[in-house]
C-alpha cells in the first residue's frame, strides 16, 4: 500500500484536486492503520509536530550512505509479513532513527530500544559475546512479537504504541484515571495522564508517516531511494563456525573487516560466540557465491574459563589441583609455571568447567546458584543479566 502510494504520487500531484484527494487518502490510511479517529490527524497538536518536521530542509532524516539504512527494506517486509501496520516502521525511526547502536539514558539499546529484560523475554540474546538488541532483523522480529502482545492486551494499535513507549502498567493506570482509552483524552497536556514523551509519541510517528508520502519531502526521497536500491545493498544471513573471526570471513569475501563488523553490530567482540552449532553473520547478498566458494570453517581454540585463587601458606600445586578438581598439568599450563613451586600471595588462574543449564519450573537465580555452589551475582554476570528475571526453558551458562 505504501509503495503504491509513493509510485502514484508524481502523477496525482499534477492536478490540485487529485493532490487534495491523495492527501485525504494518506491521512485515512495512517489513522486507519493505527486505529486512530480521523480527527487525530486534523488536530492542531498534530499539525504543529508535522510542520516542525516539514520545516527541516537541510538535515537528512536518514543517512542513506550509512550501513543501518541497508536493513530498512527488510524491516518493512517483516512488519508486513507479520500483520503489523507498516506505519510502525516510523516508530523505529522515532525510537532510534534506525541506529542499531543507539542507547538511551535508561540503557535501552538498538533500533527498537529494548531493555535487557524485555529483550530476553522476546527471544533476544544479550551476553558477553552478543547483544541481539543491535541486530536489526532479530530485534524487529522481537518488537513485532511485543507489539502484537500489546495489541491483544489493549485492543488497538495506537494503544500498543503508547504501551511500548510508556510501559504496560503506566498505560493501564492512565486509562483507569482517564476513565477512557480515547486518544485525545489520554494525550491531554493539561491532565497529564501520561509522561510528556509518551504524549508526543503518536504525533511523531504519524507525522513522519505522512511526511514519507509527501513526494517533495526529503524523507520521502530518502525512503524511496533506500527501498529502490539494487542487490549491492541487500543483506543476507549466513551461518559460520562458533568463535569465528570476523576478519577471517571478511578476507574470504574480499571485504574490509571494518565494513563486515558494521554489518554485524550485534557481535560484541571480533568473533562470533563459541556456540557448537555456529552463529550467523550478515553479508552482502551478491557475496554469497563467494562465501560458499571461499569460506571454510576453522576450529578455534579457546582459553580456559577461569577463576582466580590466591595462594595461602601451606598450599601446594597438587593440593590446589585436587581441591578444584583439575589436573596439575592444566594448572601449570594455564599459569605458565615451569616448576611446582608456589609463592604465598601469588594469584593463580583456576580452570573451571562450563555447563549449560535449562531453567525449570520453580527455579530462581538463587536456587540455581546454590545448586551449583556459585555466587548468584556471578551467575547473573556470566549470563549478562541485570535483574533476577529468568524464564522457563531459558539456557544459562554456569561456570563451576
């Protein structure tokens, strides 16, 4: 629908009456998509926000040369395929301007500005190796799940958008105080049922959506250019070995390492996580044949996971090895020891085992930590958790 309108725009604007008719169709499409009353896009507050965006003449809305713009066509396809209105593409623009590494003062990250707990709840991985809030494709799929959940909870798309921004509890309390879910009442600046940012949120989304249909606007031209670009800008995921170096894959594809890293902002380090089944990388679509021809997985040797032990009086290498259930050979190799002599106060690296534990019904961080004899704070640290929230079926790394 959106693409059809953009393609028809140059012809309809040749005639004033058709242009007015097209304005009406665009407004109707936006309000209908968000399940807003038509009066919303005819209000003075909406018009003020729209004109504010329209007055921006020199600053681009989207930097079409930056790599994050490569993902925009795929994001639109995901929304359409999952039955979420395409207008929500502009919600991502309001949230982050499509920047995968965007971070708020509240530590929300990515183009959809997920907090860690919500990200994990909707299937995104956040740990020492990867932060999938920065993966535009996976984060969009997670945002779609969350938006559909909110739509089911509140019954209208504009309420889903408000709940996404303000939080489910905040919106519930606002509706209760207002005695209605009417958008004009909820966003009343005098009553202040919602925080100021949330009261502006829908106006911004709708204003950017309308501007994207204005053929003369910079945003419309940028969106049109991004969606019409050729194969050189299309990306696709490929699976590589766990612990694979980005530099090595870039060499196989004859790409600059920095370019491939920029295509994969979700990778925290310079390599993929050490998963036995491997992990995905995004590469340019036109490089796929070269990838199939030149890339060969290579086993990567990882350093031992370890903890630190401070040598006490009377300790021996054999005694420490026995206490921690490791071999003397591994202790010496990990610490670069040529002899078994130990100095009191020396800090030794102790190899520790790694286990993947699947969370069961009734489990808590404290219970799991106690079961394995580890510090609950360490357990959260190993899994990149900032809270004690865990869900049944979730996989946790336990080092012991």
